[in-house]
């Protein structure tokens, strides 16, 4: 029973972090002009950038398109599925 609760908490944290990465990536397109958007982006950048930069080292931008947030999201989803599989 305790392992199911631990798995639920970990999956919730992974889901929230996934949402943060998604919002961070979307805000990066609109990070000009509006001070509120810039402040939110900068706050999210401090939380998300260290994890995304792990993948940015190995996957360079392709034609100006940065795929590292996409790869980070895939890794988080695989981690969530592995936790569900390991902790029944």
C-alpha cells in the first residue's frame, strides 16, 4: 500500500514537472515585450533549464529548432511508466 502511495506521489511530481517544461517551452516563443511573461519565463527557466540542458549537450539545435525539451518530456514519461511498472 505504501509503495502505491509513493508511486502516486512520484508520478504526480513528474506530471507537474512535465507541465512546467511544456509551459516553459511555449513561453520561450513569447518571451519578448511583456514583463509578466518574462518574469514567469525566468522563474520557470531556473527550474527547468538544468534538466533540459542535460539533453542539450547531446542534441544540438537542428536548423534553429531545439529538440531538447521534447526529449526531456519523453524521458520523463518513460521514467513515470518505469515507476508504475517497478512499484505496483
